[in-house]
């Protein structure tokens, strides 16, 4: 079931929290709303759920205009950050609650509850109460409660934020598995970039209530459209520079670290003399011997190393710039030595200054 937002705007006390957002979410897609705290992602999700009504714009769920429908008429299942389980009810009773409200017959209710608990692998704990469960198990019950009503769309509001790091990793894969096995369209709110990159089909990045970029995880990471997106999704180095020449192989840019060739160009045409920023991911910079014909080879001084086991985080001084480099399976080495660092033009992304 497709979900579409057309120019959705929401204000509180004159403050615009969601500003003219338009999105189309495909049937069966696991779609993420990603951004820092206060960017409007939860407000947008609550507009889709029906808890808030936008001042402008329309929201379509399937072929139905749901902009002003009450929540119970949208057939959306909601998974809250706090789980919101009834403490006096068993797992089975919690999951069955939505079916009781909908007056589903007892035999069908039992069958659907068993199926939902099986999907989240909690059938053996059906008689337990929430305070007897771990955080991850409570999250599974909250998912089952949302799934048992057979929603047209599943809405998840930072569902893993209360879990420890190990459980978060485990539940990421479980949520994707459940959504895909159920064939659900899901809209998932988070501020965790790794969470979004690891399980999303597509991601919409929000900044100050506005949609700044939407695309597949690899597209957003490798071809960010702005400094904000490049800096928010993962780590990066920024080099200020001036465009010297633009050709078929990319742009030649004079930067504070030296002149480089960048193949990652913005959608708008570049002109010689334009002031830009170049984004270089730390893992794209290499300290190995550059191959013959390498186009971006810079001379640097190794200023600092932080050893992290499987990788070392090295800081280089390159001209007037400082660059962070991630080296996998790092070689022993201290600071102060002269090194060469190189990178492919495809790993250098030119962004508007």
C-alpha cells in the first residue's frame, strides 16, 4: 500500500515544524525519516498516523485521502518508543487488545494472536507479563500488537532507542525481516544513521522541518546533495576550494590541501571560479602506495593516530588542511612522519559552499 504526502506543513504556536514536505512511499517499502532531534520527523509521522492534522497539504494512504481521517479509520499500526504495554496484562492479552476493540470473534482472535507472536518469535512467552520480559522482548510484543490488526501501514517511532547496543543490532535485522515477511509498507523514524543505512530501502533526510534529500542508503552516503547530509550521515572531511576546470572526467578543484580531481558533481552545472566544498570520506583516503596513474596523490605529515583494533584513526596535515583517515588492519606507526595519501576521483564529492 502506497503512502503519499503532498506539501504537508505543520505549525505549533506559529512555529513551522514541518515545512512543505512531499514524499511518495511505495507499496511494501521500508522507508526511513532520518534527521537530528527537532527536525520534524516525529511530527510528520504523527500526521500520517492521524494524531496531528497538518495546516496545509494532503496525506494519501492507498487511494484514500486520509488527511483528516481519525487514527482508528486509517488502519495504521503504531509502534511507540516507550512500547506502551499494559503492565497488568499478559503478552497474549496485550497483543489481543486491538482485536477486542475491533470486536473480532474469539476463535479468529486466538489464531491471529498466535500468528503475530510466531512472527516476532514470542509465542513461548505468551503468558508472561511485561515486567518479566527484557527490553528486546517487550519491543517484539509491541511489534506483534501493531501487526495483529493487519494494518495497511506500519509506523515506528524510534522503536530501538531504549535498547542497549547489542539488542539494537539484533532488532534491526528482526524488524526488516518482519516487515518484508508481512509485505508491509513501513515508515520508520530515527536519528540513528547506522540504523537507517543498515535496513532502509530508502531514506528521507530532514533538516529544520524541510526535506533535504531522499534516496537509497548508498546514494545518500556516496552522493550527498549538501554539506548537512554529508556531515550528518557518517563522517567526512571538508576541503574548501575553487573550481578551476570542469570536464567529462569531473572537476579540477584548487583546495587548501592542493589541486584535486573530483568526479562526484552536484546536479546544478559547475562553473570555473565557483567556490565549493569537497567531501572526502575518511575510509576513502588511502595510505598505501598509489598505483601508476593515480590522479589524487597528496603529500602529508602524520600528526596523530588513535588505535582502535581493527582500524586506526589517523589525522594528517596536508597543506593548510587536516584530514581524518580510517586505515583498516593498521600498520604500526607513530606521528610526525611524512606520508602520501591518495584517493579516487569518484570518492571526492563537490558540494555547494
